[in-house]
C-alpha cells in the first residue's frame, strides 16, 4: 500500500506535492516543518518552493508561493485582489483608521505600553487595543519595569501574515520627521482624549502618581 502511495506521489512530482501541502495548511508553514513533512532537507524545500513559484508563474496561475512569517504559504497573486476582495464583503473585518493608526504605532514602536500609545495619539485606545487583540494582530509581551508595571504590546505572526511580511525587518523605514509636541492624534471614534494631570503632565504620569 505504501509503495503504491509512493509511486503516485512520484508521478505527481515533488513540486505538486509541496503545492498540495501548502494548500491544505492554509497558514504559513515553518521551513523545518515543511522539511519534515516532505521528508527532505531544508535547502531542498527552499529550492522546491522556488521551483513551484516559477511553475505557477509560467502557467499563469492565480496562486503563488510567498515566504511569510518565517515560513512558506500558498497565496493569491496581487493581480487577483480586486476579485478576491469580494469574498470579504460578507463579513467586514476592515480596521478603522484610528485602529490602524494604533496598530502602526505598535508595529514600529514595540514593545510599547498603552499609556505610551495614548501619549503619541493623544486619545484613549482601549477600544482599538481590544479590537487588535480580538483579531490576533497584537499580543501582550510582558510588563514594563516602571511604576505601575503597564502591559507591553507587540505584533504577532498573524500581523506578519496579514501584511505579507516575512519578519519585522521588512517594515518600511520611517522618514525622519521632527516631533511637534502639542498636536494630538485623531480621536479613536467616541473615545475621549487622554486628560493631562493638573500639573500639566500626561495621563500616564498621572496614573503612575496614583499607583
């Protein structure tokens, strides 16, 4: 029985087998896991993935192989976005502009605390953080060793996958723009601006004094 299965796999070819594995997995598979599944060495998997990507491109397929979050994933080609996007219209999971702004701050400044985010945005971010945690785009990384020990937030592997990044090193470089204090960010929906302390300090400083 196993010999018959091996014979059928040989007829399909290693590239087709890898394509089937990536399709069945859905999420990115680490290189080590793929090597174990394919019963080969990691460099062989890298070469197979490259060959599969070239094969799909030459055939005019709507799919391609992408290296994401340290692994490989079978994804749709960017040219198909306009059509594939209609699938998401049944359930709207788009992030609001304020929530996306909060996510951007976390991505570029992580690890970062809620008071630090609020200081940068000038508004409370409870709802934005709750939404990002619900979507598994951010996670708790521990606590900062300062007064009150606030929670530190950072991005997740889901964030990398959703934005097509292999690692945080792939984030674009931020331009050098001089900070202009006293210009709060856009309000996060109905959430109220972070109130300064009576002495003129930030909300974070006021909370730390109470604690």
